[in-house]
């Protein structure tokens, strides 16, 4: 049985508890990919963020937000820190070359990168343009599933996960730091790169077509 589109039926004597927000219909919904900037408009990863839906409370550290990203310019001498939550980035079109305080990681379409709350990171676009989906998690941090009784690697095989490759940027010059704090963006000037540290990490081999990148 397939129903047609639902329409609102008014019943003034029926009520349910609600915390406000937008009234949603039971009709199937989907997020269409956003068009790339037209003409001479250039957007980096921060400028290309578009919020689709929010839930919970940033100050109470509960809930999440879903964003879409359209970008056609690398973040040049610019870094981003999310103090509100961790970001689960799903590359949809174009590769993302992510530099963090722990090193560098390349994320291809169909792969997932998890950036912890409070970590500085910057995104370059090797393919010139990229789209991505982001789940911004305000609540308890994501964690790998328990391996369980079905095998030592039944639910989380090590070959499906990558770690950043250690790197350091000690080139002189100022950087701009953009911080998301309490739902707003703030900016400050740094006297040097936030990635002028050396991190020691390990990389893992992989054979599957779906991979997850995490820190």
C-alpha cells in the first residue's frame, strides 16, 4: 500500500508535549546536493557550511546538527576549531586533504573523517571543489563498536581505519583561527601556524572500499 502526500488535519482537542521548533510532516524527505558556487564566487570549507537541521542544545552539550558543505577554495593559512562538538565529515564529491594538529589525512568520496572537539584543522581541495555532509555531535563522543563475541574484528576491523600521517608546518607568517563557540563563529590572528608541532602516529593498511578516518 502506498499513501499519497500527507496533509495537516486540524484537531484542536488533541495535544502532545513538545519543546517547540519546526513542525515536521510524516512525508519522506531527503537532502539534495547543493549546487556549487557560480561565477567568481569562492568559498572555503568554513564559508561553505550550510546548516540543514539542528537538535538539542549546544550549551547543555546534548543533541546534534547536520550541515552540508560546498567549497571551491582551499583554506589558505586559515584553521578551524569547533569548541561545541566533534565533527563527523562524510566526503560526497571531491577529495578533502585535512591537516590537523596530529598530522594529515586524505579523505575520498564515500569515506568518513572524525575530528574531535577542540582540535584545530584545515581543509585543502586537491580536486578544486568538494561537497560533504557533516554531523556535528554535541553529546557523548563517538566510539568504535565493541568487538563482541562474533570475532576479534567482527564489527571494527583495523584495516578499515586510517590515522593521520605526522607532519609539521613551521613556515613563518600569520594565520587566521576561526573558532565555533556557543553556536557562533569567532576569529583571531595567530603569529604562526597552529600545525607547527610534530605528532607521532601510526598508519594502517586497508583493502576494503569503505574506510573510516578517525583520531
